[in-house]
C-alpha cells in the first residue's frame, strides 16, 4: 500500500502528461514559422523578379538597334525598350533561379495606371510567364510626375499547415515594380 501511494504521489507521470500537451503546440509553432518564412521568401523572390524586369525594360536597349516590330508600343525605329516577351524571359529566369514555377504566374490586370499621354494597355507576352508590362505609364512617385515602365504579376502561394483553418488557402502575392525610362 505504501508503495502504491508513493507511485501515485510521484511527479514522473505529470512530466509526461505536460510534455504530451506542450509538444504539439511547439511543433505547430515551428511549422508556422517555417511556412511564413517560405511565404516571405517567395514574396521577396517575385518582387525581385519584377524589379529586375522593370530595370531591364526601362534601360535603353542600344542606340543602334532597330525596332523591326519587336515592340509594338515603340514607334521609334531605334532605342526601343524590350518587348513583353523579352521582359517575360527575365522574369522566368529570375523565378527559375529560386526554384519557382514560372507557369504559375498570372497577370495583374487590376492595376490600370494612368498614362503620360494616353492610358497604357497591359502588354502581355505570347508565352509564359504571363505578366503585364505597361509602357509609358505615369509612375507613383512622391515628387514631380514621372513616366516610365511598370511590370506587374501575381504568384500563388498555398499555406500547408495541418489542423488550421487557413491551411490549403491560396493567396496571390502581387509583385509590381516601376522604373523611370532612360530614353
């Protein structure tokens, strides 16, 4: 009887019960940190891809290059910005370098920026990734009005956290970059 009383009064069973309660909470916390870290990494990657594409499209191609119809938004025969297909290749290379699938890219057609002369249309490439390039758009700047190029697209991300209501919810990470043209 004395031995049974000592076993029931001991704390060894309490430690096991506490560990059984705390372990799933700590595991969910670690999985949440991992999932949000992965989401932040994808967010930074798509924004970097948009910035690289905007930088490339805003820089003059070259002074002696001929347009030859490659860029329909450029009426000049020399020194035209890159076409939407060339910009899409830059986005694709940047996404593939970070092991993201460029085929999942969707255009962000909800932007509708004001134009410097007329409202610019969303120029989309003929193949993936499916992005929007706005040529001669009015940029959102704090200073005086500036004209340039805007590259925008969306990339889907799905949180995979077990036992949470937001698990399997897909969000679209929007990447938008603008750059003043150097023409």
